[in-house]
C-alpha cells in the first residue's frame, strides 16, 4: 500500500479585530498574551467531521509507519542477539577443546617425565 503524506487541513485565517486606542495618556498595564482560539463556523458540522476523519486517517498512517519501523528494529535486535549467542557458544566449545588439549598435553608430559626418572 503506497504511503501518502498526511494532508494539511485548509482553513481560512481568522480575521483580526483592531481595537481603538485609549484617549487617555495613562500607561496600559502589561497583560499576558492570549492564545488565539481556533474558531469554527457553526452550522457546518460535516466539514468538521470530514476534517477530523482526515486527521484520523493521517494519524493512523503515521502509527502504522512507526509500528512497522519498530517491528523492523525489534527483528534486527533479535537477529543480533541470536548471532551473539551463536558466537558465544562457538567460543565456549573452542575454549573447552583447548582446555582438553592442555589436559592431554600435561598428562603426556607427566608420563614422559616419569619414564625418564
């Protein structure tokens, strides 16, 4: 299924209301900046529903992409762990073989030493 970029909702920018300046020369008090509120036109619930559906579809697509990436990373990690365990087992067997060779060589040395005495 081809991925498509999430569509951005198109809304008309809200009109700014210009307030008249006070006539008095008193300094205005500093007020915290108010956050602009998103205005929706009443009477058009179908547009809002379709917009929400588009946003939901975009979010679901993004979630599917993230889940796919996460599964891929998990599989890669599991493959690395499996390869590490395989290497550890091979090294463990090789170490045991070297120990056995050393025991045999030590036993042969003891036998040769006892013969020479």
